C-alpha cells in the first residue's frame, strides 16, 4: 500500500477501504500505527522507561474491541445470509482483514498528542482533551461504519446502527468500570474543577448510554432484516499492486516520537519519584525533592498525592500539615498543598461545591445548624488561619468561630466521659 492510501482510507474512500481489506500487510501496518498512537497518548503522561506497557494498552484495547465488533457484525450478517447466493469469506480470512481495517483507524489518535496542558489552564486543557476525544470517537464510529458497509455490502445507515449499539454498550461498561465513582458527585465529595468536569461528562455518558440503548437495539434489529442477502464479490477486495511505502511510514511514525520522549520523559521520572515517596508517607523527603526543582520540570497536568479518591487521602492531610509546619517547602509546592488542605477541610465541613466558601458557614452557625465541627478538624483550621494568605478578615472570623465550636464540643465530650464511667460502675454494682 502507498502512503496516499492512508488519508483516503481515513475519509472513507471506497477504493482505499478495499485496498486495505485485501492487503496482507494491513494487520502489521495497523499494529505499528496503534503502537504509534500509544506514544501519542502517553509520551507526556506516563513514565515509559519504567512502565513501557502503557504504550501497548491502546493495542490491547483495540484488539479486544475489534474482535468483539467483528464477532457481532460477522455473525449477524452470516445468519442473515445463510444459504444465499454469493461466496462468504472464510472466518479466519475475514477476521484478519477486519482487524487490519479496525487498527488502521489508529492514526486518528495522533490528535491526542496535542499538549493542551502546556498553554492552557488545567480546566481548559481537560475540556479540550475531552473535545478531542469526542471528535476522534465520532470520526471512528462513522469511519468503521463506512468500512463495514463497503466490506459487507450493506447500506451505511444499517452498519451505523450496528456499530452504535456496540459503542453504546461499550461506553456504559467503560464508565461503570472507571475507578472514580460517579455517585461521588451526588454524595458531595469536593473535587477540583478538573475532576468535577470529568465526573459530569462520564455521568452524562452513562445516562445517555442507558437512555439510547433501546433505540440502537431496535434500529439494529430492523436494519439486519433490510441487509442485502447476497455476499459482495470478495475478489474485488484484493490489492492489485504491492507497495511498501505505507509500511515504512508506519515504522517512521514510531521512531518520530523519539524527540518528544527526550523532552518530556525526564519530567515523568521526577514525577514518579515524588509520587512514590508521597505514597510511602515520606512527605518530608518528597517536599525536599520537589523543592529542588522548578514547577515546569514536572508535567503540567500533574496532581501530586494525596488525591481525593473515594474520600480517602494518602498520605494523610494531618501528616502533610505536620511536615509543612516543621519544614516549609518552596512556594510552588506550598501553594499546591495549601489548596489540598483547604479542599479537605471544606469537604469535612460539608462545603461541597466550588461556589461555596467560608462565609457560607456563617448562616449555619447563626441558626444553630452547625452544631458539630469535630475535634480532628481543629488542626486543619488553625493551620489555614496561620498560613493561608488567601483568607479575608471575614474568613478568619468564620474559622475562629469554627475552632471555638470544635473546642467546646471536645470539652463537653471530656466532661461527659468520667460521668458515664461512674454511671456504668454503679449499674454494675447494682
């Protein structure tokens, strides 16, 4: 296949699709392109020196999804065309051809390589990453629908409904299996703007996948009954010329990531080292290491531990506060962890949403709705009051009242403890 075959294929050109379908090199070239797409996804997102398998995740996922889609399409069409005119392809040959066609969509994932984090805010970068994901997903659905319509000799709309049924079920499964729980949004866990954006998008995807599954299912059943009963002429799918320029281009597409890796991977190595220290609870060493570098020597999208996942923090926020009191880190590190302490404290006080601030607790305290602050929050509140330069005078007043409530609550518990113990002793003697 020639290099010119690739852009034609990616826009759904019929002759290019038939050329790829009939080429024995399509599967090999598709594998190479998928590995290249893995570099596009992860060159600035993972430490590929220590965890090189991240590059192969797109290949493994594509093989699984391609095989599942082939099983659905080929089986459905074979049942519809049982004992009819035309010669069906052998299953092994059809599978190899289909997987090659499926993997050849991988160059679309090169769009993921755009480093939005380098020139946009974290929120805007995530928004554009999600937009890119949506564009690639829609393009792939339309392209693979076109491929199926050409290879299996059916109308595009019929193939589209079958592909959308598959995509809908796959989307639901992926969202459900994601590590962050969607119910956390309704539960009030205080995530960052970026986390909240991801959670809302995945929540909406899950809802829409459930709401539309019947549409795709009923449409697929109808379309299957409208599919032409004759198999298309398989001879027309055989490539007539042998060219290896596309194979060479696929190899070059992998090697071409070397400069990007050379630039981005040292940041990932420093990130990995700091992450490991923090997860082990060696906060002081991690802060010392991070303070030796500038913020631009770490990935722009890096969110160092602890991260708010299922409401748990590793390392503990109190441990971070203790280290920061004893040995204040450099300004950029301090700013990150002050924000984390601020978020954790507000979450503990049930200030759930990004729009809620300290002043929103005033009404609760005035009306007696906030009768419990818990003693374990005193240290966080005192730390913020002493070190958080973003606090206004009103914020300081609110935090002082919160500390007083927590201290009063703690004193009442201490005074009740001896009385309860004495009462228990008297009852036992009775």
